[in-house]
C-alpha cells in the first residue's frame, strides 16, 4: 500500500510491541484524501467501521504529521474563520486481539482498494466546509448519525438504531467474502462514474473558490472538482489519470515519522530535508517562456461557441487585446492567437496595457514577452489612481479607475486603427456582476458580450463569457505564463464586495453544481431576445 501514510511512533519503528491501533492518511495525486472521506468510503463500500479526526494530543499529533509551529498557527486561524474542513487528522482502525484472520485480511483489502481507487469517487460526495462532514451528493434525506451510547444490550445481544445514509454495497452474507465485496466495489465505482454526467452535466465545478485567498495554500486534501473533468468519458487505466495535475501540499515530505516512502530513491532524498512550510512562489526564479500556449479542446469549444453565438469576430477585424498581465488576459491573448492560426475568418491582433503608475504594478516584462510572441504591443501610462483619489470618494475609486482605463483603451484603439477591443472577463465575472447589480442596484444587468461604444467607432467583445475562471488558472500554471500580480493600493486593504459575492456563488455551486450552466443559458436567451427585438415591426 504505497499510498498509505502511517503515523508511526518511535516504538513502532523499533519493532516493540504495541496495541493494534493504526492511524494513517492516504496520499493521492500530490495531496491527501480527506480522512473523513476515507472513513465514509470504508463504511459505504465495505462496511468497515473506522474513526476519522484530529489528534487529541495536538502537539504530539502534529509532530507525527510533521507540521511546523508556523503551519499549526495558520491552520488554527483558518479553522477559527469557519474552515473546519482544513483541520488535520487521520483515519484510525483497530484490530481486536480476538479478530479472525480472514476478517483482518478483509479490512486490509478494503483499505488498499480505497488507497488506489477511492479518489475516483470524490465527485460522488460533497462536503461541509464548516462541519467537515462528507456525504453522498445525491442523498436527499438528511443523514442521521448513530452514536455509540445508543447501542443497547438489554436483550442479550447488540441492538442499535439504523442510520438513514445511502450505501453502495449491501451486506447480503453472514460471512464476508473479500473477492465478492471487491467485485461489488468495482461495480459501484463504474456506476458512480456513469452517474457523474447526470449529476453534473457539462458543468465545470470550481470548489477551490470555497476557500478565501488567505487559506487556499493551507488546503491539504483533494477536491471533487479537481478530479471531475478527468473522469468524464473515462475509458483508460485509472492509475494514469491526474498524473499531470499540479497540486501542492502546504507542507512537503522529509524525514517525518508520518511519511511512508514509495521507493528507495525517495527514501534517500527524504533524509535530507524536514517538513517545512514552502513559499507560495519562489522569488527570483525566472519562469521559462513557452511561445504560443497549448489550449485544451474544452476551452476552444467554449470560446468558439461564444464567438459564434454573439457574432464577435468578423472578417478583417483588427482586435486589440487588453492585457493587464493577469492569468485571464494572457490566456485570452494565447487563445486568440491559436484561433487566428486555425480560423478561416482572417483577423489581426494587437495588445495594449494600461499602467496606472502605482509602485506595486510593473508591466515592463510584458513588452519583451509580446516581442517574442510577435504581437504588436502598446503601453499606455497614465496616473489614474492618483487622479481617482482626488476626484472620487474612496468607495468609488474602483469604478472610476475602470472608466478611466476604458477611456484610455478606446483612445489607443482609435489612434492605431483597431476597430475591436477584446476583454478577458469570464463567466465567473459575469455571474458576480449580475448578483452585485441585483443586490445593490435592483437591476437585472451584467457585462455585455458584444457591443458598440457610445461613439459608435469601437466594438467591445468578451470571448471568454462561457468559460470558468479555473480554466485560466490551469492554462497559466501548465503553460507557465508570465503572470503579473496587479496590487492596487485602493483595493487590497480589505475584502471588497466582489470577493464576498464570489464566495457566496461558490457556496451555491457547491450545493447546486449546475448553476453556472444556467447562467450560460440566460446569456444565450438574452442574446436571442435582443435579436428578436431588433427585427420586430
């Protein structure tokens, strides 16, 4: 069981006798399976009762897990904010001294199966961030927990109330047959994967949005959304899936008592380092530049549908892409460059960046990058933030700055004869704007996908309106795009309303995975309604 990480004690390693109680975690694709998820799977698939939870002796438990005091403090702060799901812990199983050998073997077989294939059942379950409880997503009833104190022996045998949980495998035999149970578990796995297309449809789930920026790097467990897309249309070997997924633990392996190495090479390397809390990004390390990023078929399809639905790009268009240096705008540029190379509709591309002259924002690396891409590049530098502070109240700086940037871009497009401006807002941005307009302005409005400005000389398009934000995170990471962090001094002091709305939508999507598909449907309906109104007598 290479993926099973035992929480070993000094006496255990010395081979001394100990009670047959084992605490462990299961590694999966760069992270761990959440211990409460593992406990749930062992119960639902094999009827194996185990315990999942944190270490009661926290200091001792953290030493076994290899957790630094700094990480312990940060986790404690995150849990205090309501992220109970981030609490570290382990799965615990005990073998009674009188247990039969066949039963002990069956329990080990169950743990081994979950360690190999359990991750594939993640999308079949959902979790509560505040309570750290996992349950079957399709279960309609509220599940009732069965407590040990409910067990009754008054009749001379053990009696206990049955819970209302949904189980994959039913106990049909008095004697457990490991081979039969494994066969039923494999059947349940195939059935669950087939059900994903009915549960999620074509939805692109982004559960990472449930975690605020200050706690994202603390997440140590794999999310259902991280495996969902990989399992759609699954036909190959399960062990080959997700091998290229870039996931990072908030602590990395070293000579920890908790790590079970998977090869002699890893064991040799692990003796050289201890568990440490890594920096989010290595400073001073230059990212290799790869010309013309590889774009997935999924992104091509979504962008192509949006361009077609809203008639965004026409023959001979000269499109000026607004590039701030963020993941969205850089991804948009690469998508349009790829489309330009393969599309029968001929159009030209250029890029523009507006520098608001803040010390935190340095767009200078973009010029060299655009040169390597052979994209005409224009840098517009204006002291926008200072002017905004002078002219507007603080709570209006963002809106004022946005209007000023847009005006600068319009003027640039007119000067260099570009008739179309391409913006990098995606479906998440449209959804957030829609909710903010409803809640604060009482209007059913959001960003337009294709429109002409007031003067009628420049058209504005948003080709990413059908795409989720997570797709561009994946592009930026996998293609190592030179992302520039735009730190606006007017915005970083406290979370703004857009951030709060983002978290609200993430919570709703967690409960109802297809809500963003509904928003795409609204966009399409609105487009057809606009077309009909234009041609009505």
